[in-house]
C-alpha cells in the first residue's frame, strides 16, 4: 500500500517492517473490529504506522435472514523516531527488526523465583510513581522494575 501524506509518500512495499501488534476492539457502533498495527521505516529513515482495520457485523432483514458484512480501512500515521521507539516499547508488540536496539534493555533470565520487596514511601512519591507508570502505559510494578534495573546498571 502507498499513501501520500502532506506531499510525502509512505509505501509499505518499499519500507522495512520494524514491529507489529494485533488486537480486537469494538467500533463506535459496537461492531467487532480486528486491528493490525505495523510500524515501518522508509528507505530514507522516516517512520510510519500503518493500521489495517477490519470491521464485521451481522445484518438481519425483515424476514429474519442474517448476513455478515465487513469493511476494511487502512490508516497511515507518520511518526518521529522518538514516537516510533516509544510505540515499540509500549504494550504487547512483536519486534521484527529493532533499529533502536541500543536503547532497549535485553531480557535476562532470573536465577530463581521472583522475590517480593516491600518498602515505604511518602504518599506524594507513590502518587508520582503511579502517574509516571500510567503515562508510560505500564503497570506500576513494571515501571519500578525498570527504574531499579536502570539504577543498577554498571
């Protein structure tokens, strides 16, 4: 697919696939929607997100006969490098080619079962941590783990 946005071409056939995610949703009318979002990088280094949206619904005529209908939409969203990297790190995304690899921590195997650590913080700090985790679209636990791992890097 190729789209021209603000005089610039974005072509899925010539761009490199970096990451992809899929999810099921409902549209504004409550119809079932399957969404596939794919992050691309053009040969000249621009980034864009291509969303393929398939909506299905059932129509019943006055005689009670039912027919399944569907519609496909494609949406292209240009992104900056920072937006593309943030999108790759958010949620359940399958990374196919990570051109931001140096900024992404590699998963490490744990030496055993996970452990629980309790510590007390002022209420204001707790609120700031919860807000920061929500802004990063991750759980508070995940956000705190990333902070601790970042502080312990040598």
